[in-house]
C-alpha cells in the first residue's frame, strides 16, 4: 500500500494486518504465473497479482464483520474489527479496493484500448452484482432459501468461482484466448471454485479432525445458517463431489493445453494447489509479498 501519508493509526493498523498475513496467496500465485507466461515482466506480474489479492483481502475484511459472518479469528489472528474497530476495517477494505483498481490500471496501461475495456468488464462482472457482491448477498439470504444442493453450488459459483474467474481470466486476457479457450477457462473456474469452496466447507465443520488447520473461526456456517455443502450433503458425499469436480477440471485443462501449450501453468497450479489443499498441506507461493 502507499506509504508516506499522514494515515490515521487505526486505519494503518488494519491495512498492516491485512497485508502482513496473506495466507497461501492462491489467487495471487495464479495471476503471477499467468502474467509471466503471457505478458512477461515481473513488475507487471506483481502489480496484477497484488491487485487481485487486494480485492480478495477486502472481501475477507468485510466477510468477517459482525453484520456478515461475525468471525473472531482469521489465519490464526484476531480479526481486525476485533482489534481495531469495525469502521476502520470497512475503510481499509475500501482502500484495498481503490488501490487494486489503480494497480490494475497501471499494469495494463500499455495494452490496447479494446483489451483494457475487456479487462474492466471482467472486473465489473467478477466483483459486482453478477459475481462476488451478488454471491455474498445470496449467501446472507441462504436461510430464507430452499437450502438445496443446487443453491449451495450457485452461491459458491457466485463467490469463490467469481474470484477464480478474476484470477484466471483477467490476467489471461493479454493472451487473447479464442472462443473455445474462453469456454474451457470458464468451466475450469467453475470446477475450481466449487471444489475450493467445498473443501473450505469441510474445513468449517472439521474442528476436531487431526491436522485440521483453522483458516477462520470454525463452525460459523452451521451457527449462522449459511451455505455449506458438507452440512447439506454430508461429509462423504462432499468429498466425492470434490473428487468429481477436480476430475472435470483436469479434463478442461487437458483440452486447453492441447490447443496451446501456454496454458501449462494452470496444470501445474492444479497439481500444487489442490493436492495440497485436499491433504491439508501448504503450497509454496512464488509471489514475494502482497505489499505493492
């Protein structure tokens, strides 16, 4: 984040907390690899990786607020709204979103006008009502829905899937994917998003499992009546669903790489991220730090 300003101390503390505990940088790693593959230049790669991670961090700050999931911890630390207050946390989320748009603009400033317009449309779709914002709204209204497996899947696609679409398709726009590549990329993000969310759902209820690694306050989905595939389908069926989704993702990846070898970094990410995620391990992160 920008430094050298007379920043209000609590706002500065929330921002420092957010960027100092970045987790596994799943989405940032994807963006970083994509830009290096398609557009070259570590500077551009870091700018876009940080932009996407800032969007993600802002969503976590808001998601943990008392009016949303009312979480107490995130990544092993007290949530910023607990330590520094709700108002500074909301302002920090807005600061991250603003900085993310600026970084994306800087990184794409040398691209053609049509490409920049496509990138802005992608951001709007992923982060706005069709994507993350709309998905979060449906998440909050889940208790008044039919609570079906289909509903849970649609919410996962709107939230987690939209962020994967942002991390995969947004940086890949510089490669100008053809129509079939775009379809396979979108399918891949749906499979990844639903599998990633299902694994997170399993983690939310696995408070006593050996080697369970809490990423946030556990048990909130059941306590708040929020969508959780493992609660709707049961743990064994959810694990089978994850396996099915990951097999579908592998097929989409095979088709992508058969058309253009440039997409091989997505295959590498699939092996590293989901093998580690499914087994509870940590993946290595080539992105140095989210501090641009």
